[in-house]
C-alpha cells in the first residue's frame, strides 16, 4: 500500500501494462468484437476484477475513486443529459446537411459493431440488443473506473490534478490503437491509413478523456462521465443515418460534433466551478 502511494505513476503504468497485455490477447486471439457479441468484453471484465484487486492493494474503497452511491442518480442524470443533448445537436446538423444535399436522410435503429474501417451489422434481434447494452455497461464501468477513477485518484497522492488528468487521458488515447494495429496485420488497412486513423483515435480519445476527468473533478463522482460515455458508445452502436447513397456516411463528422459540443460545455462548467471555489476560498480567507 505504501509503495503504491509513494510511487503512484509507476503503479499506474504497471497496471496499464497488464491491462494492455490482456487487451492485445483478446484483440488478436479471441476477437470477441468480431463475433456475435460485438464487444471486446473479456479484457474489460478482467479490468474490473484487476481494478478491485488494485483498490485493495492501494487501500482505497470504491467510493474513493468515484463510485459514490449517494451521487449516483443526480450525476448519472447530468451525464445522460450532456450526452443525449450533444448527440441530438449532432444528428440534427447531419440531417440538415444531408437534406440540403438531396440525400433523403432517415434515422435507422439497428445494432452494429463499430470499427474504423466500417461498421458491421449484427443480426439476432432482441438478444443482440441485450448483448450490446450489457457490453457497453461493462465497457464504461471498466474504462471509467480505471482511467478516470484509479488513474486520476492515485497520482493525486503526489501530484497535481492536471498531471493526473493528462497522464490518464494520454493512456486512454493510446488504449485505442489496438484496432489499427490489428487492421494492418489483417490487411484491412495500409500502414499509412492505419497510422492516420490511429492518430485520429488517440487525439479524439484523449480529448474525450480530459472531458470526463473534468466531469469527475466537478461532480466528485464517476457517474456523470460514465453516463456520458455510455451514451456516446451506445448511440454509435444503435442509431444510424441512412441516405439514398449509403449508411453513416457522416458518422465521423457526427461524432466529432457531439464530442466537441460536450467538451466545450464541460470546459465552461469546469472553469465556472474553479472560479466559484476560488472566490469562496478568498472570501473565507478574508473572514
């Protein structure tokens, strides 16, 4: 316990390396995201177990890394409102653009497995929908618990919030290069194309992670970021835009709009929260 808290960055990097090894095994051996399940749930489930072990080693309780039961309803509602609001705006912009171009856009609900080389539709009706929802719940519990929970909390033992935020967010960004690497090996992308997509994934995922770190900081719990993260993922998997020429042709643009809008909103909230706390501190010192 003492060693982990005295060298938090080293502990974080070691934990990350273990999770990465399990992630690589699933992506290259089991490939569950290419099966009927449509989600890479093995390493995410293992990550939740490892998180529980790590909390015991460090001496934290679940609430110490943001799983505060008394804030669940309030902060989950905030996260859902943020995520849904951002995507309503993004879909609205896409529908306007496609309509103006004469492409007769329509919303279509069906389950897909998201991939940077093109979504893959999953057949199976009700149970595929259940798998999709459960898989996304497992995904956000693991990623928020690890990256915005443990990885943001533990470095605070020795370092400032923004160092913890940037470190955990960069690690989350590079967490997403497994798929481009597999695409190169499988011959689904050229090396140059995979590098381009990997760079895009690292940048967008890092910015998304910074957003969720700020949400965590402002609310004092992990629930708002987890809810917004769930909306982001489940929307990509379920709600699509079909036109006369194809499906989800503007998906990347749509996601970028939603994430940019939510980032700006969270940044404004975060800065306002900082000003309020600084003002209260100044007033308290004056008294």
